[in-house]
C-alpha cells in the first residue's frame, strides 16, 4: 500500500463509526479512543503534512504531547489509540500503518497506590446516611468496592442476577474490562450479601427475585435517569463525596482507591500474593507485586532509625 491517498479521505463519519463498531465489545475503550483520535486530527490540521502524514508525523505528535506537559501515562494512552487506529485503517485498505514503528511510551506502573486503612474505611461507611434509598445504595456500593476490590466499570456493569451461587459459595459474577460478558466472579461474604439485599429491598426486589432479575445492580435515583444503570462517573462521584464527608479530602483518593485498599488489606491480613491476585483478577502477578512492594517500603523503619541516630 502506498501513500497515494490522503488521510482526510479516511475520516468520514462512517469510517470512524466502523472503527468504533470494531471495538463494540469494549465500550469504554471505544469512547476513549474516539476522543484520542479526534485530538490527533485537530493537531494534524495545522501540520504541513496533514494530508499525508508519515511515521515522522506521528513521532512529532508524541513529542508535542510531552512538550505540552502531558503525563507519561496519558501520552501512552493517546499513542496506543492512534496506533490501533492506523493498524485498523491499513487492515481495511484505507491508509498505511504509519504508526507501526512508533513506540507508545513508558507507563509508570509502580507509582504509590493511594489506599485507606481499615479504620478509615469504617469511618467512611459510618458517614453514609442509610435512611434513604440513595444512602442504602451508596453504602452497599462502597461495601462491595472496599471488600471485593471491584473496578468501577465492573460495578456499573453488574446485574442483580449476577448475584448467584457456584458450588457452595455465594458469588458475584463480574464483567471485567475488555470482556464481552460476566465471565469471572468474586466471592461474596455473608455481610456483603446482606448489605446488597437490604439495598435491593428498597427497589422491591426480594431475595427470591434475584436469579431472574436482569435490572442493573446499582441504579440512579435522580429524576432524570431514575432506574437507569449507575455510570462509572456517578460511581466515582459517590465515592469521592463519601470520602470528603468522612474527612478524607485529598485528590489522591479516588474511586480506584477502594480497589487498592482491598489489595493492601488482603496482603496485610496474611493472604498470599496469589490469593490477592485472584481476588483483584490481575492478569499478571507483577501488578500484585506493586502492593507488596509498597507494604514493604511503608514498613521500613530505616529512615526513622537514621533520624534517631542523628537527632537523638
């Protein structure tokens, strides 16, 4: 394939829609990639080789992102999206894959994980007003996230019927990121199950109704979207609001901190790396190792001993 066509010819709405359809099993990924590609195309409009970008064009874009102060993880995300876009364009004969040999950039996977101690989790949960349906929902949501380490997308995708039994164990079926269906699961402790069913009763869903109920596990209570699936953005807002109400008002604490908390507490309570990896559904044990590394550093008394030696 040669560059005898212009990239502009590939950017009709139908082509972009086709690419997003190609990613239909990963709706969040499709939404993110669409935003990344549009940003790239806006940048490209002001470039001298806008009509027929080359590998050097893509490299210049990557350099420009870095110069503008974007974090390494953000640059990596943008480049992955663009590389997938050009790879797909070539696969359908629309444009050469000029991004093939451009590296996506390094990702910082070992940054400190923000998490809560058990006592802090208790304070957050106690601060939630459970006298309303929204309050019971928020409480059930936070209990599930903190205890089972779910991602926000997994909590958003969960259906009531996903609460089920495998063997003798009550579990919640989980549709993880990049998955087309609920093909994984997390065990549900009795207390978590009780909290969830208590919330479901506010929606007139009894325990006997759960196996056949296809409604979302967590739904909106606002007038505009009442009964609809609780979005990941809403889940993040609920978490952040709960943290702040309990006195934990710091940008480092996000909805994902609940997942980090579950991982850290699991290891601190003596569970193996393998147990923790299975709970969090990490594809690689290296990801779980980050938690072990953080626990080791936090428990390191070297700096305290050095301080004593100098100042005491």
